[in-house]
C-alpha cells in the first residue's frame, strides 16, 4: 500500500473515499488557469467515450496554484455532457484535487500520482500535461488502451512536431538512449505517458525520490527504468503536440541542464545495463495511425546563433579542454572557422562531443554544473549545422537524416566506453 507520508492528509482522505478504480489519470498543476479546463474536458470525454464501463478517477496534485487552477479543475464541465453520459454512462467517476504533500515540484506531484495508483489499486494510469493546447479525447484511449487491453506497462507518446521542433530530443537524447539502452524511444521526455499500476508501484518503491535525478529528469528516468527493469514498452501516436507558451520557461541552457543532465545521471545509475548490451536499437510496437497536419515550422535566427557560437567558443576553451579530447576540440574549432554557407558540425564530431561530455560528467572531470552550462554552446553549433543542411528538406528527409545520426550514436558506443574510464579531456 502507499506510504502515508507521500500523500497529504487532504489527498489521503479523499482517495480513501474513492475506493478501488480500474483507471487513474493524474494531471499535476501549478498555475495553469488558461489551459486546465481544456485538458480536463478532453480527459472526461475520452473516459466516457472509450472506458465508460470502468471505474475511473481523475486526480489533480496541485503545487500551490494562486490563479484558481484547482477550482477550475474541480468545476470544469463539457457542454451537453449530460447527453453524452446518457448515451454512454460512466460506471463510476471521481474527481479529486488537493495540494500535494512535500516540496513543490513535478517529482513530488508524480510521486503523489504513483502513491494514489497504489492506494486505489489502479490497473492502468496516465499522466497528462496541464498546459496542452492539442489534447484530444483520443489521447486517453491512446495512452490507456495499450495498458488496459494489451497488458503493456509503459506507453511513450509519439507526436507530430513542427519542422525543427524537438531537436534536443531528436538529435541527442533519443539516439543516445537507442544506442545505449537498445530501445528506440522517440519521445523519452514526453509530457504525457501511460503506465500500468504495477509499474507505478515499482517507481514508487525506487530509492531516487530525494535525489537530483527526479528533480528535473523524472520522465527520462521513468522511460529508462522501464527498459532496464524489463517492463513491456510501446509507443502511441497522439498527433500534433502544441503547448501553451510559458512566461518564465527554461531557456536552452536550463533545458539542457535538466534533460541532458538527467540523461547523464541515468547513465551512471544504469551503467551495468548499457555497458553489457550490444546491437542496434529495437523498434517498439506503435499504437495509433500516424498522420500529418500542416504545422507552422519553427523559426530560428541562425546568423545570431552562429555568431554566438564563434564568439564564445574561445572564451569557453579553458572549460572545454577539461571535457573534450584535443582532437575533438580541434575539429570543433576548425568548423567554427568555416563560412556561414559552408558551416558544418559533422555527425561523428557531434556524437563524440556528446559522449565525451557524458564521460566527463561521469568522472566529474570538472564541476558538473559548469560542464552542463558549456554544452549549450556546442549544441547551438550542431543545430545551426543541421538547419543549414536541411532548411529545404521535407519531414521524410529529416527523419532519414535523424536515422543516420542515430546510426552514428550506435557505431561510436565503444568510443564512449573507452572515454568512460579515461582521464581528463586532454588525456587518452
């Protein structure tokens, strides 16, 4: 059963009144006034449309919103919902909202969801982002059905993204996980996820909840832990992913510190697993039918990014010399001297850059925060190169280009293993 200390008294009291459920959906929130009604209405319709015979609960661990988000969650209703219930009445449906117990943060909110799943003995669970502008009732079916009907334990989302969106995941995180963990997960840090009740309990029992890993990298830890502990994993196509802009969201440096920092910590935690496996990554079963809709491509100021890359490269040289090998740093410097038209950050150099950063992070070759603050500059260089090469490419060609890059991550895995226990960046 759930640890009482994980749940606030208010949450525990409400959940105890619910009893057992078949399906549990959690929507953690913090000041999501503008989008929470849309998300709750889509979930409510999805449960009614696809799972009206199941006992369902929708819970809202709130991090202390001051904009009325919990009240909107509690009172959200769908126009003509009564007519929908008449044609497909829900067996039971509970909606619970309360501040969660502990330090505000996503890790505490999701731990609350896992504890609720344990307490309510839920068979299938899903977690939804509270700020989605593109959520539909079909997302409920896409995340729950593979667990509830097909006995999968972890459902990673698959999205259609605007052109050049998600390059940090597509060009670093996902191919690194594929090469090292052996599973091609396209969205290992997706905002939505489905999971079995038993996997939720397994996550709850892990010893990571007071560690830095879950502070910023919980979704990535969940995905890699499901792989390492041999749970059944699949993907589900949800369609376009459009989120509300956040006024104070993390910049590139903050995002890399969170996401790539979590990846590096997972590599430390799962070292015995990834060092012991060989071969190309395996594809995952995909639920749903991928389709494309017209999405406005993202815009980047390539000239400014390239000027920043060139001007700051030498300033960061003292730090980079403690991370990169002399050969890799030389190749990066050579690339910076190319003209705007000819600028390229070759795949091999990019993969070696990532792997050398991972190895230096593992060895704590320099302060880890300083290391992660240096990586965004090189990431901007790679992004600039990728955009220059693919500015006129369609989605299919970009997918092939990403597959080729992923192949380099696989080919150079032995390089990471060599660097993992080597000396500082300047030593071989």
